């Protein structure tokens, strides 16, 4: 009987191997004639040791093991197969000529068998059982191929995004410089000044998006570095707030801070503060934005709060990238994700909560870093900058 075990299965590249182990040569020949077909290769072994050698070289969809063999019986071989990562997941069907013995069958299942068949075995029965495991193996291989292909495509897309966003900065900078130069040359024309002002505002907004995409690419690839030194966190906060005020001159930002010495990357911490305060201004309406920094022996705490509330369903996912896909956003939805990653890179935490009719973002940056084994961050803490 010539049956193709790959009929009606998904298409993929490469043959499927079936392992048959039996110390009787005639049995091996018979099983090979029964099971071999287009796309299916039958690997024959006359002993447990020979079977283990084949398993070191070949991937196997299913193994048919004779129970009664000299030197190493099928149960011992199954235990050895279960002890190695390469063959641990291979389905095992035991074949035996012994009378039906429940204790013996239980020992087979205990050794890792998926089935236990008694000789003589009907050809249709063995073909049907083997075909199931061949198709499962075929599907797993196909899924792995697709997963590998998707991973390569994702890596390529992230590389292209990093290259494109990096290259966009040059023409964008030239456009902003030209707009600034024209504004200086034509100060008396209000219409032109208004147009140039809008152009500059849009250009700076685009520049912030480009920087966010670059930071996102660096975080994802592990290519972002922190340049840490002794800083005054209070000065960083004050500088970031002044930057926000230039963009939002009507915002009511109330600041309470004290000198706060800290070890950190001033540029990255500046981004964190600017993002949190800018986010509060955008979503806080016309209410006051409160910014409080609290120095302490263990580190520095920062709280930024505004009127309003965040949906409870959104809070657990607030620091995910591209959150704008499920919540209204004024940008790419990367700002809070990047801020969270920068705080984590400093060994700290960033949380959000609703209390007393206000939204509170609270960051803590420790004075002393945890060991690398205790704290893992996607951002490398090398002193070298990118």
C-alpha cells in the first residue's frame, strides 16, 4: 500500500523524518515500505544507540520504538530522548509483540509515549496515527518559518524607520533655518510672519516626532546610551518647564522645587520632565499644572498633576508605545513610553493615577542604582552617547 502521508497537509520546504527503531531487520524493511512516501523519509535504527545518533543529526516528526530490544529497550531509549532538549518533544509510539499488559502499557506512557500498539498492527491504523503527527510537525515547522519571516521583516522595518527618521533631520533643520531667516528679513509683513510662525510651529512639532521615532528605534534595538553625571534635578526641571512655557505661554504651571543633586543623564531627564509637563498642559484644560520635586536620601521624586482623569481601562496600558491607536492623542503615542523607559534606565519608576479629581504622574529616580542582575532595562547604561 502506497499512501502519501503529506496529502492535504500545508505546503513547506524540506522532508519530514520518521524514526523507526527495531532490532529485527525484516520489521524495519516492512515499516519503511509502509511509511515512506513523497516528502517523508523513514530513518531506520536497529538499536537504541543508533537511534540516538540519528536524533543528534535529524529532526523527527514521530518515533516508533520497539519495546523489546537487547542492550537498550524502548523504555530506556524513551527516557534518554526525554532527557535532551533536541528530542524531548518528539512524539513516541511504542510497538510491542507482548500480550496486552496494563502495567507494561502504563510504564510506556510514564516513559513519555503518546500511544502503545500491539503487534501485529493493521497498516491503516499505523498510517493514520503517524499521519497525524506528521501533519502536526509540518504545521509547527510552517509556523516557525512564518515567525522567522515576520521577525526578519520587523527588524528590517525598524532599521528602515531608524535610517529614515535620522535622514529626515537634515532637510527639516534646513527648512526651520530658512523660515527663521525669512522671519528676520520680512518683519513688517504680518501675513508672511503669521505663515512663517505656523511653519516653524509645525516644523518643531515634526522635529519632536522624528526624535521620538529615533528614541523608539534606539530603545527597541538596545542602541540608546545614557551619559550620566552629577546634576541638579531641580535645574533640569526648571529648564524643561521654561521650554514648555515658550510653546504654551498661557499655561498655568506652578512649580515647587528644591536643590536636588542626582546622578543622571541631563538630556534624557529633561525629555522626561518636558514630556510629562507638556502632556499635562495639553490634557489638563485651563486648570493649573502642579509640578513638585521632593529630594530625599534614597533619590528624587517628581510629581506632575493636572485636572481631569484617565480612563481606568487605559491606566494599565498608558506607557505602551503607540497608545494613540486606542486613545485620542496629539502625537505618535510614544512620549509616555519613552519617558517611562528613560526613568527605568535610571533605575527608577514612573506611574500614573487618578486622585481627588486630578491626574498624577509620579516619577522616582534613585540616588543609588540597583545591580544589573536586579534591574534590567532595554536602555544600555554605557557612558557613551549615540
